[in-house]
C-alpha cells in the first residue's frame, strides 16, 4: 500500500508540472475565438458529467462490495453516457455551436470520463492506477507539444479524450445489459444524496456571486489567482481518491484514515508554509505583474490558514464517505446529514462572504473560506463520534500547532530571481527545501501518525537488511 502512495504522490507532482505547461500552452497559443469555445464546451461537459454523477457516484461503493458487477456498470455507463451526451449536445445547440466534430469529441470525453475502470483500479489495483496517471500525463505533455505546433480547438479536445484512454483500456469488459435495471434501481435510491451534492455545488456558485457583488472583477481575479495557487496541493487530491478506495474495503478504517491523512495534510502544510513565509513567490510565479500588490500579498498569506483548514475538511469529508457501510447513501446516513448541514449553514456563509469581502477585500474572503472549512470539519467530527476523535487529536490539532510554530519561527530565506517561470522555480528551491523540512519536522514531532507513515515510507524506499542467519 505505501508503494501505491509513493507512486501517487509522484504522479501528482508530475501532473501538476504537466498541467502548468499545458495550461500555458493552450492559453498562449489558441485564438481568442477558440478559447471562448473551449469555455462553452467545458461548461457543457460539466453539466453532462454532473448528470453522470447520479450513476458514477456509486461505482466505487458497488465495486468495493460486489466486484462481479463490473460488467453491469459498463452497460449502465454506455446507456447513461448517451443520455448525458444528449444534454451536452442540447447545451451546445443553444449556444449556437454547429460543428459536428465538437459534438462527436464531446461524446467520447463523456464516455471515457465515466468509465468504471478508474473506480475499480482505485480499490483493487492502486499501483496500476497511479502508474496510468503517468501515462495519461505523458500523453498530455505530448499534446501540449502538438498544440504548440498546431494550435486548434480540435486538438485540445482530442488530447482531453486520449488522456482517458489508458484507464479505459486497463479494464475493458463485455457489457451486461441484463443487470442495468438492477443498478439503476440502486442509483435511484441514491438520487437524493447526489442531488444534495449538486445543491452544494450551487452554493459554491452563489458564494462566488457574493464575491463578485462585494468586490467586482478585481476581487474575482484575486479569487482566481488564489484558486490556481491551491492547485499546488494536487498530489494530495490523488491520494484522497486512493484513501477513499481503501476505506471502502479495509477493516481498520481509523488507522487508514490517520496514515493517509498524515500524508495528505503534510502536503497541504508544506504549501501553506510557503504561502505564509513567502507569499510573493506564488504571485511571482503566476502573476508577476502583481508582485507588489500588497492586498494580494496579504490575501495569499492569510490563504495559508484557509488551506490548512481546507485540508482538514477535504480529509474528513473523504473519511465520512469511505467509512459509511451502506452501498447506497440515503438521507438518513451521515454523509447526507453532513451535506444537509452544509446547506443549512450556507445562508450564513454567503452573507458573511459578502460583508467580509466588501469590508476587508481579499483578506476577508479567505478568512470566510477558512471559517467555512472549520465549521464543516467540526460537524463531521461530531457525526463520526468518539471512535474518530484521534483525527482531531493526532492530525488536525497538531497541524494547527505546527502551523503556528512555523509562523513564529524566523527562517533565513535567500533572494530568488523572477525573470521567467524556470528561474522563478529553480532559484526558489533552497527556500522551499528549508520551509518544507521545517514544517515537516514540526508535524513529525507533534503527530503520531506522521511519525508512523514516515517510518513506513522510509522502510519502503530503503528496505531493511535481514541480519538473521
């Protein structure tokens, strides 16, 4: 299992670097008209994939207990992806898009995105899942090179399609259409829970609207920059997927939650420590023209706290889903109660977001996000009960203490250059190593599961010699 985690972290770092190269290539090479069409197509795909969530949400939960139903899920995917494509096609038609190629490529993206192989691998073959991420991102990197030479919208969509092919090919199976009705009944019972997920997505959109009302375009631009900075913890998002797959089938769920949580949260702590100690560096990397923008610098520094509390929320939300025993989550189950709580507190969050953003600008915005994450985490801890109290005592509280220690510790950083992306990254590496080592040592000293997972990973990397004779 630790080997899969190491592969996942490495693939996450590789994905982060490739995504940066790809995003820069697409935004700099495509015409304004094509970029506008990409936005429209992505919106249509988001709607279609959200619809697919009514069935894909249950893939991991079904497979964890009944892996023999894989062929049944394949058949369901073939049928529901066709319906989802109809939604995508209707959306494109209403926006005036007529190109048949864009409709066809959209179908394959929807089909491959919902293919159940990814869910299966996240439970039963996590090493292969992480390895295929490298393959997928290598295809994306090659795609960036092709787009650089031939910048077209079609090529962008083709690259997006090809990235899902390795996972698709890893587990191709004959569809069992006879079991579709059985699975759709399962999905129908879980539809209220999936609707809660979509309603919470709507709340997120309303929060963004509150930010726009409070600060207009400039504050939305700050939000976008902070969102891009948050992508620096992408490796932990891949680990979260593996943790969910493990929790669905492992017996000692508390131990798995603690060990995987230690890795996930330590990655967030590293990024947060860099934000806290050298907020200008992130700005130099993503928005060099704003490097002397003091409100933005303050927002990045405050965002370090929001990132830490957000890591707790991300982790415990995965735990509460993974430890739920029922295949289908109903409104009576803990994950649904957690989402209902989020909906109930959303008017408070939206109101606070508006007033804090209007009065404190970006600083108020990130502090409200921090409060939102904290409220979510505390309620989920309450739902899980005393058995999962170690998540707070051995992970969350030690992380906050480590974060405070980093804030109080003076670190001698060296100057770095900002002429271009390469020099901005390479000349900053000594600072990153110093800040990263300091933050990890604090967490190692304070958090028992961090010490445990560190020893496990060291033994995995450097196997102990057998001294017995």
